[in-house]
C-alpha cells in the first residue's frame, strides 16, 4: 500500500529553487545537512501566495515552507 508521500516529486533544494523560482514552496524534507538545513524534499505544493498553501498542507505533520528565489520585498517571517 503506497502513501500520498510516495507519489510526490522529490528534488534537491537547488532544483526546487530553479523550477519554482518566485513561488512559495511547501515540501517534506527528505535530506538535511549536518546543521539540519534542508538539502532535498518532496514537493507538496507551490503557489504565488503563501496563504494558499494552508489548505494543501493541513494533512501533513512536518512541512517546510520556503520562498524560491529573491523576493521583491523584505520578508519578515
């Protein structure tokens, strides 16, 4: 029996930033560096507006949300 996570696209963080440049990305982290920073993950959703991610990530317990690229305005999270 496969889970929803098995069907999600997994990419290195560098590829996520290229593919989803300018979008908010929610991902399940699958690989971390020695400082526990994400290196790769499975994409749950990518949106222009981070508030649209809320409905799509509600069923997941451990999600990382990041902005792929340089924002047009300062981000205070």
